[in-house]
């Protein structure tokens, strides 16, 4: 009886308090739910920031938030497609695609199991590529049509570029924890796992030069230095492990100015090509990477050959030239330029080396490096209409036609035949000599 009376009194008190403080209780209830949701959303970030170990990695170069290197972009997000090792487009965000209208229209079907880092499901309306001459039209949640102004068969390779929502929210295995800027460029960027919290967080720090990056490594600011041109100075700095890889996406190349009267002579260019000494890197003999599906093996090989140099010199414009060739190059390639110049001088071709900070408009011979696109389309580099990117000023009607056909043909086997012909003709003409693929080094502490 007494217990029942106590329960009634307690119940009446609770009801009265609830009636009196209804607004506060309801507000507190919703605040509690909101805080719970925020906690579980923020938990991975807090865990990665406070508890997960962090890999401290150094990179050389200057990048803005919109031009982060592929190494980082590909961890944060994916594109409609991805590229295989030989450059062939493969399904990624898009599970399939088809080309119609002679390569002027591409229809992409998106997968249904993708989520942005924000938790939002991917919709075709989210695809925000900004490509000149291309209009993207979503037709439903998972179908996207790309209308091109001109036929362009490499388009599926173009959309392998990772996609981002505002704030660099992506679809990849890592999210951005924080980003530090300095004058518009990224000073450092920290990534943490988007799902698998067993993975380590990663802190990337950027340095303007390799010298600064190596100093930071010695001072203990970073534990790994990625893709440097030389490990000298740090390879033996304590317990270090050095990995090396050949960069098949870049070719160190000798360019000839085709507007120059002497170098417009094919025999002169070939003589100079045969006069280049052997270099201690993996040889490149084509403008297309040897890892590409379109690479042609049987191009002309300009192995060092003094006999061939002398034969060609007799009939070339170099024989009647009394001037001295100027070989321009950048500081990174000075040693190589000096080796080439020494070889040419020994072959009675007077040459001097000039170090430059940008490509001279009136250069004679230029030693530099050229990034190789994943698709074999090299229209920007060698088509006669491309005055800004065709640095040699090369003009060849047959090469122009091959380049035009190559970017319109949709069948890969037929494209391969076109680019095989392109490579053989271009190497034979020698507006440039493709020397080698550079070696890159990654130095890691404590392995």
C-alpha cells in the first residue's frame, strides 16, 4: 500500500515536471540525437588524428589544391574510368560506356554502390568535369551522356581523372583531414582512411627543391621521400632503404628546331642522333611509352655509330656550316647535355652548352623532358597546327593525317596500326631524338 502510494506520487511529480519543462525536454532530446550523429560522423576523423599512426611523406614540387599530384588525387577519389598499366581505360565509377555518332557521343553507365565521403550517394548530376568542347548531360541518376564537338576516341582515358565535390570530397580510400596552404600552394596535406581505420594516416609535405626535401629528411621532419631524381646525400644517412623505379610516363628528349636552316636537313639531324653517346638509363626509342598498348618496337634505332655519323655528315648541311651548335638545357640535365656536346665535338661537330630557365624561342637544339600521355594520341606535340606545344615547329602532312585519324578511330587494333606508322615515320624523320626514361628514387627511413 505504501509502495503503491510512493509510485503514484513519483508519477505525478514526473508528469508535472514534464508538463512544466516540455519545451526544454524536447529540445534536449533533439540536441542529444544531433550530438550522437555528429559524434559518429566525426569519430573516424578523431581516431585518425589522435590515435592512428601517421606516415610522414615528402614530395618535391609546387601544387595548388586543384592540381594535387596523381599520387594523392588517386587516393582521395576516382574517375569515370581508370587506366590499366598499358593505358587502356577500365571501369571505375562508370561500369560501362559506349561511343556513338562516330565518336562524338559517349554514354556512361554509373555504378550504384558509390558514396561520396560526405555519405551522399553518387548521382550522374555530380559529375563535374570541365572539358572544353564537351557537354555533359545526365539522363537519370546513373546515366551520363557526353556530347563532344569533334570526334575524339581517347575520351574514355581523359575521364580517368578523379572527380571531386567542393571541399575536395571524393570517393577514394582516403579523406582529407586538413590542408595547410602557403601563398596559394599546398604546404602540407593530411589524409586519413575513409573506411578502413586500420590503415595509417598520411601526412604529405611539399618542398620546392630536392635539396630542401633532403634537408627536411635529415632533420627528421619526414620519414619517406618519394620520387626524387637522386638519393645522393641521404641514401647512407643512417638506416635507410632506397627503392628505384623507371618513370615510363616521362621521356628525356633532344629536340631540334626545324625552323633552323641547318637542322631542317634530315641528314644533319640523323647524324647528330647517331653521335649521341650511350647513357646509363633505360633507352627510349619512340615518343610513345614502351608500356603503352600502342608502342611499336621496330622503329629506327640511333645507337652511337661514328661511322654512320661521318657518312651522313658528308651529304648534310652540317658539313658546310661553319657555326657552332648551341645545345640548350635546364640545370637538371646539364650533365647529360655536356656528355652529348663532348661526343659531338669529338666527331668534329662544334657544340657548346647553354643552361636556360625556360625554352628559348630561337633554340637550336634543346635537351628537356616531355610527359607522355597515357593515350597514344600525340596531336598536341607533333601536329603542324599546334604552334604552342609543337616546340620543334615540325610540319609533315603525312604525320598530320595519322594524328587526325588516330584520334577519330574507335577500334583499338586499327588505332594501333595508325600509331605504329606514326612512330616509325616520326623516328625516321628525327625532329627529336627520344633518349631515355628517367629513374626515380624513394628513400625510406628505418627499413
